[in-house]
C-alpha cells in the first residue's frame, strides 16, 4: 500500500499558517511602498540619486543589524515572542514618520526606516522557519513558497499606494511653465519649494502612520492566538551552530546567493522609475510599470510553486536565473520601450528565488535552523549595499555607448549569474548525495 503524499498545510496548523502568512503581506507592503521613495526624496530633498538610495541602505541595513540578535532572542524564548517583538518594532518605526515629517529631516526618515526594519528582521527570521516547521519536511519548500506567494499581494498594495496616494499627490512634480512644460523643482523660488516640501513630506508620512496602526492590530491578534510549540532549541551553543553552518556548503553558498538575489530584486524594482523616466515617463506612470511587474511576479510565484511538484527546485532555480540573465541583458542593450518591457519581464523569473534559496539552504541543517534562518535574513543586506552603487552609476548619465540607467543594470545581471551558479551547484550536491552521479 502506497503512503499518501504529505499535505502542504495540515488541518491542525491551518489557522496559525494563515495568521503568520498574513505577516508576509505586511512586510511586502513596507518593502514596496518604500522603493519609490528613492525617487520622491531625490526631488523633495534636492539630493543626488546615490544619496536618495540611502533609503534602501537604511531599510535593508536594519535587517543586517538585527537578524542575528533576533535569532538569539527566538532561540532563548519562542517564535511567538519573536513575532510580537518584531511587530512592536515595526509599528514604532512606522509611527516615527510623523515626527520625521514635522522636522523635515531626511536623516530622521532614515532612522525611522532603520527601526522599522529591526521589526522586519525579527518577523522574517521568525516567520520563515516557523512556516517550514508547520508540517512535513518533504513539503517544506513548497509550503514556504505558498506563504511567500502572499508577500507580493502586500507588495502590490504598497506599489498601488505609492503610485496613486503618494507619487500622484506630490506637488513638487506638478509645476509647469507658460507653455505647459514641467518645471524642475530645483528651479523654483525658496518659498514655493518650502511649501511643496512640507506638503509632500506629509503625503509620504500618512501611509506609514496608518501602516503602524495596522501592525498594532496584528500585534493584538497574535498576542491572543495560541501558536504551536516552536521547533527551536535553547540548548544549542551559538558558536558551535555558526561553525556547523559555515562548514555546510549548501547553506554557506545559499547565503551568498540570497545576498545577490535581494540586491537584484531591489535594484530592478527601485530603479524601474529612473529607467522609465529616461524614456520621458513621469513617476506615477512609471510606478504603474512596477505594479505590472509585481503582478507578473505574483502570478509566476503561484505557477512556480505548482511546478515544484514536478520539477526539482534546484533545477527550477537555475532555469529561472538564466531567464533573468536574458531579460536583464535586454534591459541593458535594448533602448526604448522594448528595454523597459524586458525589465518588467524580469520579475517573472525572480518570483521563486527568495523562498527557494531559503528552503534549499535550510533543507539539511537540523537544529541549527533558527540561526541559519538569521543568516539568510541577514543576507537581505544585499538590498542595502548595491542600490546606492547603482544610483551612483545612474548619476553618471552615460557609460560608454549606453545611457547610464541602462548600463547600471549590469549589477542585477551579475546577481543572476551568481544565482544560476548556486542552482547548478546544489543540483550537483543533491545528485551526489543520492548517488546519482
């Protein structure tokens, strides 16, 4: 008699799975309402693209700072307490946008985002391995892909709010001359700029404050919900765990691949506005292309989760990374709308990468899962390091025979090469472990 295939989500874990999965949408919203703020702050604060990209440095730097402390906290206490602390920090950072807007200080906004992502680091370090633990090891990667599929729903909402509530309402982008042509904000008189800046920073502030209140509601819901006993152990010595993780090639290379994946994702989604802007498209309309990209990402996430039932996840990761190489190459060398379409299409291939790298890297580390998860969350620092570098390239205006904005996408191209290599190498490791080669 054949044993039945384990369910992706067992009935007894359904309610906790739904509640924790809702958190994926919450941090998706934060990620993707923040990406367009690079372009907004560049105009409002009259700063360079490279300096405006410090928004991403602060946002993703918070992950790097807090991932390991979050793992140690969860290991000492529980997944539930880690989630609650994460939500508290998330709400605090979001609500700090109120005084940041009052003081009109770019640095204050950066600090607010930094604290907000302390909370996201706790949530991701906790929620991802918690989802993996809610059922059979055989279905763990599929279960995480399913949960992560709801991350783009939050992202789509964040992008919509950024486009229709924030970017479309910015007064700094609406001044025209007598002929009806848009006037650059930096050329306006001091009084007009001051009035616009005060208005626009309030526009940016409001969604974050509302988000902070929503996060507080989720805090209360999870506080009152009974969660399954967590699978972590507080008897593991951190240094021994770190040593075992470092010596695990699949895990070690998975962290590196995750650094490059997050960098590629953030660059492709942050600078799509600049890419479209180079073609004469305004910020709000350019953000709509970002929304289309996210819609493609979401659809592809569900499709790739289904494909994993039939295709090895390592092979699928390699194939999707090769697809990303093709589309980003198009975005670099094809000028005009065709290049923009290639950039939008890249999201189809990015869809499975984060949870699949995560699932493969954590697939065989046993009791070291909590700290292993922290390393993979810490890898989100890739989103802090590369966007300012891409912004600096874009500020050059031209690179050789290419517009600088096109040439800047050589950075995501390199990232996809690294990910394709990881997919290939893990296929080889897996085949050797099964004595297939």
